[in-house]
């Protein structure tokens, strides 16, 4: 059984420089591979795989261009993985699953520093308060005891180091012999109606509020707007000064903005995880959600920011993983299923229901119920659905 763990690192200045150097080389090689393929396609109408490019880079390009020997001064495993990540991006593009691969930009879309066991007999050591990363050495952990220490039950297969807003994180994949005991489920199911007024309304009556309307998030968003304005002013001032002039502490201001973005993202992600955990604790036999057209909802410029902050897609992915781990069946109802327009009591459809109608009033049986709760009950009782993969 494989499990992943992610926690923050506390590296020294020398270790920070080594990690930054490795990430910088990985970013350069990633961009080099994309540019090389674009040039080949325009000139010869062909595509080079990641493995072929890696062999050409190490055996032909670097030996014939000694000024690029610094590429080999960092971990070869990390460089190879960055090439294979770019190769996967191209293959997804060819299968029409994503857009054309984009270049990585320093400080915004940095690749991760990948590390793996050097051979089958080697071991990536991890203690309660530190982890040994190949080519870097022992690095202290901020959260002690979170990653299981090395033993016969826990073996680290691979990992990666990432940087975000000036902070460093390690993510490891651990193979363990322990099997998680699945809970005994009840015979009842749950329907979940996602929305903007409230984040989620459950068919059992539980309501999870929209955390983005809370005072803490609003204060941080107000502070973020203020810091973004300060950054914009500094960037405008930079354009007016001559070459070699002051940068007006632009990099420091960028870090401030990034930290606020990270803080807001952590609050929303933590709330998401708590909601999913709370739903799983009710131990339903199945959970039904609607297949929301998030991409279409994002096209509405009045609602796009609110939709993005709710993280509907991430909620569905994490809920699916939690249901698989707990043995709960996750059902997905079609996007066009009229869950809000159907009366859960008599089954009649109210076709003239408006978005402003927060109470559902059935013209046939006289039922009066909250609109979102009615939708959640209809999702719970839906008979046409698909099982999530």
C-alpha cells in the first residue's frame, strides 16, 4: 500500500542554495526541451521523446558545449524527471487532454526537485525530526514525527522538494504493509448540493457555510489587494528609472503577495479537508454529487472569482479519494439533471424556477422547502448516475 506525506522543511542557507540551484536547472531543462521540440517541429515536422532528448543532452549537447556543464552539477534524477514531466505534457497535448505545454517561469511555476533511491538496496533515511535527501544531505523537518521513520513497515520510495512563497516543502511516497481498516457503513446514502451561497448542503440537513464570506478571509483579501497595489506601483516605478537603477524592493514585495495567496489557499484547502472528513464520518453507503460544469461557470465574469475560490473540482477529487479509502460508493449525476426543479416529495418538475427563488414551493403538493436542501434530497434519491472512477 502506498501513502503520500507532505510537510515543510527547515533547511540551512547552504541547503537552500543547493535546492534553488537544482530547481533552477530543472526549470531550464524543462524549457529547453519544449523549445527544442518546437524548433524540430517547425523545421522537420517531428517530435523527440523525453528519453531521446535526455540521451542527446548528456552525450552530445553538453560534451560539445562545455559552457553548459553546470547542468550536470545537480542531481541527474531531478533533471531526468523534469524532462519526463515535459514529455508527459506533450503527450497530454497530443491526446487533446490539455493545451500546448507552457514554459516555466521563475518564482511562479517552478518545477519540483525530484529524488529517488539510487538503487534497489539503497534507503532514503528519515528520522523523527529530519530526512536525508540525496545530493542535499540531512534536512530538518518543521513538523516532527509526521513522516514515519524508516522501518520494515515504512519504506520511502521517492519524493520531491518544492518551493512556494519562500518556504520549502518535501513530499514523499511511502510503501507500507499496513492496510487501513474500512469502517462499517450504514444503509443510508447522502446527496451533496454544492453552491455559492453555502459551500455544501447535505441531504441529512447539515450545511457547510461559504468560508470566503468569513471575516478572516475578507481581511486577508483586503490586505492582499493593498499589497498588490504596492507591488504594481513598484513595477511602474521600475519602468521609469534608468538601467541599473533601484528595484524598489520588488522581490520583497512579491514574497509578501505570494505569502498572502498561500495563506488564503491554505485556509480554503483546510476547510475543504475538514468538510470531507466530516462527511465521511457519517459512514454513508453512498454519496451522490452533481457533475458541475465549472469551466462554463467560470465564463461568467461576475461569478468567476467566487466559483474559483470554492474549489469545486478539488473537492470532487478529494472526496473521491476519501470515498475509495473508506469503501463508500461515489455517484456522479449528469450536469443537466434538474435536481433543483424536482419536488422531492411528489416528483413534479417546476420549470419556471428562478435563481432568485431560495424557497422551493411545489404547485402540486404544496411542499415548501429550502431550494438547496431539496436539490440535495433529489441527488440522494437519483436513479440515473455513474460511479466515479
